[in-house]
C-alpha cells in the first residue's frame, strides 16, 4: 500500500532524472558538434594562412633572387663596358703620345735647331758618338725638357688637351650611364617586389575572409536545421 501511494513521486523522479540526463546528453552532443565545427574552421584558417605565408615567402625569395641576378648581370655588363672603354682610351692615349713623341723626336733629331731649351743635349744626341742606348737616353731627356718648357713649338699640348677632354667625356658618359642603369634597375626591382607583396597580401586576406565567412555560414545553417 505504501508503494502504491509513493508511485506518483517515483514516476516524477524518474521522469526528472531521464529529462536531466537527456538534456545533458543533448547539450554535450551540441557542444561537441560546435567544438568540432570551430576546430575545423580554425584548422582551415590556419592551413590557409600557413600556405599563404609560405607562398608569400617563396614569391619574395624568387623575386629577390631574380632582382639580385639582374643587378649582378647589369653590374658585370657595365664593368665590362667600362673596362673596354678604359682600355680603348688608354690605347688611344698611348698611341697619340707615342706618335707625337716620335714626330717631335724626328723634328729634334733631323732638323730642329731653333730656340731649343738645351742645345748641348741636342748637339750631344746628334753629333757625338755615344752608343745607341745613351743616344736615346740623351734624346729622351732633351725631348722631356722641350715638352715641359717649350710646348708652344709643337701641337703636343693641343693633342693632350683633346685627349684629356675625350677621356673626361667618356668617363662622364660611362658614369652617368652606370648611375642611370643602377637607379632604373633598383627602382624596377623595388616596384616589382612591392607589387608582388601587395598582391599576395590582398589574395591572402580575401581567402581568409572567405574561409571565415563560409565557415560561419555553414555553422549558422547547421544550427537552423537543428
């Protein structure tokens, strides 16, 4: 009789316990699903970000390598051009100087006796019986004296000035070309790097935003279906 009287209370307790357990199970399942969705979204975002960062690094490295190679090639070409120009200028100067010296030496040795700086050297070089080596040394000394102190008697100074002007002009042109090439290559390389970095960053941001939005939309759809 006591069991029959307590039957409603037992039923109520059982129902409450079952309801609590069911609620706990439902909450646990929903929480597990939500956690799984969040984890999946986070993993997707992390993967996208990591891949984007790797792509950015690879692109930057490739661009830097290409820029360095281009700069090195340009520098090598410019150096080769400068060396060729310097060699040509030196050869021209040497040839001109040698030709002028030979012309002056011929003038001194075979017929020039005007107001020469040192007649004793000329006389010794022309008439005395020195050996060929000594004769050349004496003649060279006379020639040097004339070039230093009596340049107005020949076109040596004019030729030297012309050669100097040509050399200076060539050097200035080469320096200007080198500076312009280096500046253009540097600016172009920096511009390429900036454009590539900006494009990659924009792509990464767009992808991340799309992944987040798509993940959030799928989560909302799943909640509405439930």
